[in-house]
C-alpha cells in the first residue's frame, strides 16, 4: 500500500537536504550514523535521511530533527582513512516520521507523503511552464550549470519529479530547501520555487552589473598604466623628460638660487628626494609639492631696509593721522634707538581704544614711515589654535597658520604685522589661539617660531607687531604681559573737526572722483554734522555722513546744472534730515538731591545725573535706572558712608529708620554700571538728607569707600570733554587721576577748573552750597 509505514534506520544530516530523485554523496563519521548505515545495508539498502535543525548539535535528539525527510536507497559505500565512510544515495520519495526510537542508533517509523495535485490541469500546466522558463533564465545567468540540464528536463513527464529535480540543482539555505521539501501540495511547491528562482535571478543580475563596473575600472587603470609606461619609453627615446622630472629640475633650480638657511635647504632637498621616489601619480607627490612650494615662497633671508630718519617718520605720521601722540612718540623712539644700536628687536605694541579712532590705519602709517612691508592678520572670531600655528602635515588638506601666510604675503622677514581685533578671539575644544600667540609675541622666543605645517624655525624677532583691541577685559593676562599697551582715547570735538577738514572730506571727494573746488564744507557745517548726526569716539560714522552728503550734493549739481556747492548747515538738514542727537545740557539752577556725575561709554564720555528723593517711611532704599551690580554696590556703600558722617552735615541720625530713600539715574532704558559714580551718589544723598543745594556747574567722578576715601577711575579725558560740552566748568576728581590731566588739550584745561580730592569731605565741601 502507498501509505504503509516503513521501519528504517535514520541518519540526521547536517547542512544539507535531500530531495526525491536526487543522487548525491556525503561523508558519515558519527558512530550512531555508521551503525544506522550498516543496518540499512542489511535491510534492502533503504535508509531515511532527515535534516538537523541546528548543524552544530553533535548528538541530536528527536526535537532537533525535522519530521519530513526523504526515503533513500544506498547505492555505494566507500571507506575513507580513519573512521569516515563516504556514501552515495538516491532519493526516492518524501516521508514523515511517525515514531522515533533511539537505541544504539536512530530507528524511525516512516509514513510516505504523497503529493497533493490540483485538479485544474490548465493551471498546473501554466505553473510548470513558468517554472521551466524561470529555471532556464537562472541557468543562463548563473553560468556554473551546464545548459544540457534544460534538455534533460524535457524528458521528465511527471510534474512532481520535475520540481524535485530542479530543487536539487539550486543552492539555497537549509531552511529554504526544507521549506520546499515540506510543501505537500504540488502547486504550492512550484510557486515557492518560482519565487525563489526569481529572487536569485535579480541578485545574479545585480552581481553581474557590479562585476562589469569593477572590470571596467580595473581595465581602465591597467590601460592607463600601460599607456603611461609607453609614454615614458617614448619620451626617453626622444630625449624628453616627463612632467615629474621637469618639476624636480625646477625645484632644484629654485633651491640652489634661493637664499635659504642651511637647515631649510637640507629639509627642502630631503623632501625633493622623497618626491623623486614617490612617483608622479602617487597621492603623496601632491602633498610634497605643496610643502616645497610653501618653503620656496617664504622670504627666507630677505629684509627691507629701514628708513631711520626720525624727521621723515614724524612728517609721515603727522600727515596721515591727527592726534595719537603716544603711538607716534613710541615709533619715533624705536627708530632713534635702532639708529644708534642697529640691533634692536621689533617692538610689540597693543593699541587699545574704542572703534573708529584709527588703530588699524596707524599701523599702515608706521609701515610707510619706516618703509617696511605691511600685512594685516584679522583675529576676530578665530577659535582654533591651528589658525595661528597651522595643521600638521599628517592631516588631509593641511595648511600653514596665519603667521606663515602673513610672512609669505609680506615678502620680507621684517614687516609690520598688524594683529587686528586681538580681543575678539575665542576658544574651543581644539585649543585656544591666544595660547599659540604667546610664542609669537614673546621677544625672547619668537626668533625660533615653529609652524606645525612647516616644522621649521622661523625668525619673527625682526617683525614689528602692532595689535589692536577695543578692550583688554577679554585678552588673557599672559598675552598682555608680552605687549606694550598704548591707550588710544576717543577724539575731542575739535580733533574731529580737524580730522574731517584735513582728511575725511578730501578722502571722500577722491573716492567719488570729485575735485575739491566743486564741493566745499564750512566749519559750521562740519561741527553740525559732528554734534547732531554722530555720537562716537572715532570718526567712522562721521566719514559715512560726509560721504552721504557728497553724493547728495553731486546729485544736486547734476540735476540743477550747478558748477559747485558750498555745504552749510541748511544743506545738512536738507540732505540728512533733522539732527539725530541733541547735546545734553545741565540745568541753570542749583537743586537739592541732584548731582551731575560723569560716565564713560563706547561712544566716548557723557554726563550722568543722579537724583535722590527722601520720603517718610521705614528705612527702605530703592535703586532704579537699570543699574548694574557694581553700581548698586556703590549706592549701598554711599548709603552706609552717609550714615557714618550724618552728624557732620546736620543729618538726622535716625534717617535710616524713618526715611525711605530713592536713588535714580535718568535715561532708565540705558544700562549703567561701574564704581565711578560713588562720590556722586554720596553727594546726592547728603544734599537730599541735609536739604542743601548742589552747585549746578560742578560735575564729579570717583569711587568711594566706606571710610570716605576717594579712589581713581578711568576715561577722565572722555568724561571731561562731555562735561565741557554740557556746560560744566568745574570738575571734582580723585587725586590719583591728576596725572591724567596731561592728556587733556591745553585749550580745555584753561577753560575748566579741576578740584582733586582724597576724602569725601573735600568733595562735599566743594559741591554743596554753604559748605565752602
């Protein structure tokens, strides 16, 4: 009977699945399998082959073996060296394990599994036809199976046999092969086989594409190689050199002609030798050529001759800049000493001041005065140390730092190098660029500065470094220690007038291509622009306003066919509209609790009125006017000081218990900070609490302590100028700032009275009416 059960020995297979009608051989080595094989030879050579679920299991149990397998006939046995036997089997039909016995070897009761066939004959024919076509395409693509297989398939009449034969030819994973073997319905088995074959065909197509591309690339590289070799041979026959040899000859010529120091020359020749050995088309040759170009482009041993004529330097500096006497004096001193010693190292100056006062342009004037080459290195926003020192050549795309770039641009070893915006440098995880500048700006070390890219000593000691900064707060102390600080204060109104007359108007007329006689500015017009349309320490905004007026004047000349225009205040209003700024003036009357202080801003100086109001209350102290932390502390210090000196100025001892005090700095939208309003707030408090008026023509500045000492402040020049413009004629200031009066213009000092104070008593006695 077709479904009768057979008792057969079992061999578990590892990593393979046997299909019916499939002939294959495999090696048997496990003891149980060998015994099962011996039993099969005694029982009509029949054996059952089923696959293990996990090939790694050495001693499988029933649950480790698939139920569906193949009943096979053993065709041949061959003993191999050792305990292994090679067996040849032929698959006959599918079987299912219905009973499992494990003794000396595996014995199983197997039930044959017949195919379930669909009654729809047309569908079956269509599936078989599709299977044959798909398998044919697979055979053609894979290339490892002979095409004669396709002819042999035509002789198979049974569809189930055809499917099993095709299954045996496909190399698949064990789980996929087992899935096909277990498919009981013939149509299902064919459909699975078609899907598997279709996937394999797609994979084979992609592999073929990749193979073709790779082959093309390999062929192209080989062709290029052979062509290059042929080209070399032809060039040698014709006596011509290839490109690399030409480049090496050119480099040798440059190295021998250049005035390179011994160490630099040795390094260049070493790199040239590496270039010879690297070959023209190697990736390293480009890196070596770039390195050699940098070495040969730098001005080793080249220096410009200094013009040490002091008189000429003074003339050049005065012609190009108005004011800035400290800077000019320092440059003249340097030239004078260099004239005597001939060996002085270049100075390292740092010009500190508000924007637009000429810090950057003075460096160009210094270069013109000394007849040195000039190079500007912008440091604003630099955050990486390698921007200064360069990248090591081991990195892809490595380049030298900005110092080496600057020396290449300067074309001499003793240029004037401007380090612009040194206070705007940042830092990040890659390093702090200010640390890299420590060596550059150290006169004792910079004669052997090493850039990471070049890895060669470069002498920077003959360079004249001029750094610029708006503030020193963000510049690290070690860096400040290496520079000579020169403060460049803001310009007075008279200085701005002179600068605009002598430089700015002429410069703007030249930029617009206009002759001087066509557009002329009156002094009153320039003053009007300075006071009404600009509020700054420098002259940048002033220059822009003059440029705007010139453009509008040119338009008017062309539109109205005029020959020239003399610009007056009326023209300014017409061209620029109403004034933007109005100069703050002091009140003409003395008031109680209102004191004029002095402040420094980024635009220069300004006056800072402080008002104090006293009311009945419980001793509260209110501070308003957008005061910063330091200014708030100054107010509290002044408050405590007034409590300690209350009796001396007829102030109620208990005012801190029964009076509320409100201190206010007008223009509340503008932030204010700093300790210099200390004496101003103390005076306003005493005035309000003692009911004594404060002189309206007096302004004051100075920090105050709890014991009444008056401490020095900064920005006296700017503060004094602002006070003068506001109508102040008397200034009270700290004794220690007396030395700063030298920086004030003589005309200003003659028009104003300066009172120096060391204690708060001196301030109050000179500010309060009735305390003289």
